């Protein structure tokens, strides 16, 4: 549920209820993730996404990423470091090109608020092992508010 503060210029301001958005994700998905874009500006994009299956090692070439866990728990890894558990309130930051992934979903639904700087094109995903997936098998965007 997005409450537009300024209907004359929708891109200038908005208020989003991330908990209501998270509640609207379907119970299952054909892709690893489903996201809903909240903002999509040149300098930054934001979205809420739900992870449905473990996500193999991958990276994004064009943006730094901030991930705030809204619900659920999962193991997450960055680079060569061992996986660590994250849950609600944990903020993860990493620079473009950092290999990362989610090897295990511990408690579902695992829902995350992401801010990408600059904007992340949905096709900007490279799996370390190309057989693990493509942009099409990685994420599907839906409007959930």
C-alpha cells in the first residue's frame, strides 16, 4: 500500500507500508525471488523482495546494495567469508561485484528491503556458476501494493 504524498509528481515522494507489501507475496514462486519495485530512479532503486529458494553465489556489476531483513531468517554469505545468520532488523551492505548468496532459508517468509545505488537493472545478475541460473530464473517483478 503506497500512499502518494504528492500526486502531481509521484516520483518526488511516497510512503510505503513494507509490512503490508510483504504480506502480499504469494506462497510460492517459479523463480528464486519475487520483488516489487518501490522506487526506480537513476541514482538509486528500492524494492521489497521475498526469497523462495536458496540463492547460489552471484554478483551485481552496476550497484552497491543495502539489504534490510524485514521477516524470516536465513544464512547469507559475502565473498569468501563463512555464511552467517540474518534476521529481522539486520542490515547487510556490500559493494558492486561482491559475490554473495543465501545458502539456506531458516525461517520463512524471508523478506528483504533492498536499496541499490545506483539503480540496479533487473538483468544485472551474474551467477558464479552460469548453470545456477539466469536473470529470468532469478527474479520476477510484480506490483504488490
